[in-house]
C-alpha cells in the first residue's frame, strides 16, 4: 500500500507541474558573433578534383540563375499564404518535376509570431534525388517567401534560385546518398515552414548528414565584400566546414570565409537552419558577407543583385552537396532517440503528445542514444546530467537509466567516441518529475 501511495503522489504532483509548464515555443532571430578567417586545410588531405563536380560548376552560370530569380521576383509579393507565394510554389514544383526529381508539397498550418499574429496555411516544396546505396540524406534549403512590401530578390529569391540551380545541375548525376532540395515558406513569420519540415524529418527518424541553409547570398556592397562569404555551423560539423574551405580552394572559387559556430542552445535563430538544430540535426548556414541595406524594402530588387557573386555562392554550395553526397562519411553522429521531443512519459511509457520541442518524464526512464558510426566503430558513450558525467556505457545499444530526484527541467547530454578518438554529441532538455526515487 505504501508503494502504491507513493506512486499516486508522484503522479499527482507531476500532473500539477505539467499543467503549468506545457507551453509552445516560437523561434525568432539570433546569430553568433563572427570571426574572419582565411581558407585552411587543417588535418584533411587535399580533395581530388572530381570531373562530376567540375561539370556541375560549369552548368551553374548567370543565365541559369537569372532565369529562376527573375521569375520569382515576378511573382512578388511572396508573402506567405498570398497568391504570389502559391504561384511561386507551383513554379518551383514544376521545375523540380522537369528535372526528374521525386517532387512533393508539404502542406502546413501554423500560427505566426507576435509581429504576424495570424493563422497561416502554406506549403513547402521538396525535390528528392534518391541515393544509390544509402539512407543518409544531405539537404539544401532556402525560404521562398518574402515580406509584403518587397520583391524579395536577395531575401530570399537568391537563395531559392540557388536551390533550383543546384537541383538542375546535380539532377543529371547519381550519388551514393539521397539529396533533398527544399524550398520553405513562412520563414518571415517565425520559421513556420522549416519547423513543420524539420519536425516531419524528426518523426520519420530521417538520417540527415547535414542541412545546408542559404538565406541572402546574392548581394555585395563593395568589391572587398564580394570576396567574402559567411559560413556558420554546428559544433559537430566543423569537419564539413573544413571540407568546404578545401573545396573553395581546390575548385578555384576563392572566397575568404567569415566563419563561426552556431549556438545550439540559443532561444532564437536567424533563419531556417534553426528549426533543424531544434530537432537535433546538424546544420551549416550561408549568408552574404555584407549587410544588405535594402532588406525588407522595395529596393530589394534585381537592380541590387550581384549575379557574379550569386554564381560563386551557388557553385560553392552545389559542389559541397555533390562532394558530401558521394562521401563515405568519416565522422560519427549521435542523437538522443528516446525520450522523444513532444512527448510525455510515465514510468518509461509514452503516454501522450504535448507541445512541440517539450519532453516530460514522470518517474524513472531510460535515456537511449541513437549512434551512427562513420568509418570507425563507436566504442563508448558518456551520459551527462546538467554537464556532470553520470554514466559511461561501453556496450551498444548505448543507454542510461535515469532515476534521480527531480521536479524541474535538466539538460541531458550524450557524447560518443569512436575507435580513433573522434566524437559526436547531442543534448536535450527534459523536465523530470521524480519525487520518490524508485528502488
């Protein structure tokens, strides 16, 4: 009877706390401080020049990009949910189909942010090229919507044109891994479309190597700015950013990079990459080097687009896509597979859905790591509780039994190690309600 009473008390207390803590989160804008560095090779060997990539670079030229961008600007205003936005989605869908890609709409409905307090109905457009022998995925995305009073040439017609041009060039070849070209709406309303897309990827347990996000990559203010390009990435894809710098040098693109690390624990993000980070995926975000003074204004038009710069930025991202899509991925990856985001658990059992990006566990629960090896086996996993090491597991599947006294949210981190000492990490904030520690 005592054990049953304690369980009832524990459950009741958990329900009371639950009612006061389940709220939705709305992302907005934040980026990290930048630091300018030149190209470097670090520990990587030089990349062998690939004739496939050379052909892709030759295919992407000003005429191709100008054709896509002029059409998108012609559909302005592309405010999410308006007819111009719908026509833009139809245009993108038709181009993906013509390229022979597996094409689909992802319809979504969501409430905007405090600046756009409305219910929005719109669609993302995905063009997929299936890999030949892998379930791993490389994503290149950009948002095609714009604010009301602008043609949206740079923000973000340029990024969308880059996705279309890269899709056209890469669609003519086969690759080991699956490639997804994704154009998203609702970015200007609070990353609504990317949130819906990243959530679907998470629920499908998609094995995403990295999300490459392009937002405003077609404007330069000065000749000096035209030589630079911003590249921000999550900590576990430093090796990908190193590879991008080598691609940049070896294929003669010759940018100087403004490179920094994306803050995975930020409450807000500067573009659609942030939605992927919220669901535990790795991301690299690309931006032009100089601030566009015409952003969100009628002057964000074709007259203020630097097409030679857009050709270079698009070529770099397309070459990166092609390189990664044929690469035997060397580095490990890890995610916290259970407990899942948007779920409530009681005694380890999944009970119901709750607000997106929230996780609540009442009573004890097992924390499971989903480890994805690179070219070496993963030999151990460390589990941290509020940055304090609690447990090391050396036998897969890697997991840790949480059974600590708690009535609040805690950070759980897992770090895996492979045979040659490379690491990958993942973290999740979980509200644990465990008043009476189980025996």
